[in-house]
C-alpha cells in the first residue's frame, strides 16, 4: 500500500461491482477509508467491503438508490457520521439503457426517464449534498463516458446526452468550489468489460472498435488509476477538466 490518501475519506457510488469496485480498491490501496453504495447487489457490496478491510482501511457499504433524489442527503450524513469527514466523492453509479433509436415505437420511455434520474439528477443531488460537507482541498470526480463527447453509433441518445450534461455540471461546480480548493473533474472511459457492457456490447456495430486508436476495451484498473490520481495530492490544480481514458475514441 502507498499512503498518498492516508487519513482521507472517500465515497464511491456504485461500488459493488464493475468500475466502482475497482475505484474503491485503488483508493484503499492509497490508504483512504472508503464508503461504497449499491442498490441491488448487497452480497457483492459486502464482499467489496471485506476485501477493502483486508488492505487495512475502514470501509462501509450503504444501500442508497441514486434514482431517488432524497437519498443523497441521507447518504452523505451516513458517511460523515461513520468516518467524521468527507474528502473525495466519486460519482460512478449509472445505468445504460441503449439499443433503440429514438423513433423506435418500442422505445421504453419510462426506462429512459429512470436513466436520467440515476445518471444525471442523482449525480447532481449527490454533488449538492456533498459540496457543503467536503473538506478544504476536496475532490469530486464523476464518471462520464466517451459517448459524452462523441456518440459514434445510434441507439444511445439519452445515455450520451446525460453524460454530456455531467460535463457541464462539472465545469460549473469547479467554478463554484474553486475558492475552497475543491477540484471537480470528469473521467470519460471507453468500453470496459463490466456487467454494463455485457448488456450492450452485442448492440455495438462490429466495426466500432476500429474507430479507436488502440483497438481493445479499457480495463477497469486503467480507469481507476486515473481517478485515483485526480483524487490525490498531485492533482490539486486540475479542475473543470474532462479526462478521456478511451483508447483514442475521441482522437
Ligand atoms: N462499462 C462500460 O463500457 C462503460 C463505458 C463508459 C462509461 N461507463 C461508466 O462507468 C461507470 C461504471 O459502469 P460499470 O460498467 O462499472 O457499470 P455496472 O457494471 O453496471 O455497475 C454499476 C454499479 O452502479 C450501481 N448502481 C446502478 N444503479 C444504481 C442506483 N440507482 N443507485 C446506486 N447504485 C446504482 C450498481 O449497484 P448494484 O450492484 O447494486 O446494482 C453497480 O455497483 C458508469 O458511470 C458508466 O456509465 C461504463
């Protein structure tokens, strides 16, 4: 373990599996205490907590539905009550409803509306609840998507637009919170082999990976490493930025 985040407290939304679990592990590896959220995967969340605790840090799993805007305040209260402070917030939890064009009569508008609630309004609610509680020099990092900058294929309009909205919110929040030396950034991953991609990879055009400079998926560890850097002491002057980790998808 390196100790660049020793004494810090991090919240990672959606930490029960996929990228969120990798981010939680990478932050713990740097000595941070870590709270994760989940909504359905209680057992997986408990397993992540056990793994984090084995590295010597304190960890906590909280069931908190990011689609319910009222849950954000309770979530931040629980983290501060348990750890006494909050230094780092990683907005990772999201859904991906993809595959149908917006003129498809079979499109599921209720599912798309829920996606906006979770992916956009839930992130906004978390940032609003966390901002007054974050320590001086705190960090907010939201996980966007390469699709927030370049859509690349059909059937992903609402998901891409939601990720683009997070970029605008991040830039505004960076301006608002700069006087407290709190940095606010977005990391935009490319495709990673998580459960989310398993649900949508078969809907990608076969030539999709050819549009990348590096023709492979990202690993969750590669993305988590960039987020951990942004959370750390060497990234104090990076704010309002969009960092692509997408193999050149947007090059
Ligand atoms: N995978 C990709 O190819 C890819 C590419 C670009 C960007 N991203 C972004 O990367 C981030 C992580 O994606 P992933 O691939 O790791 O996804 P994933 O494998 O589907 O995992 C999603 C995580 O979010 C949690 N979650 C889902 N809905 C939630 C809600 N309403 N409230 C709280 N937690 C909720 C899940 O908890 P439960 O286990 O309880 O359901 C799980 O921990 C997302 O922001 C995604 O948009 C992913």
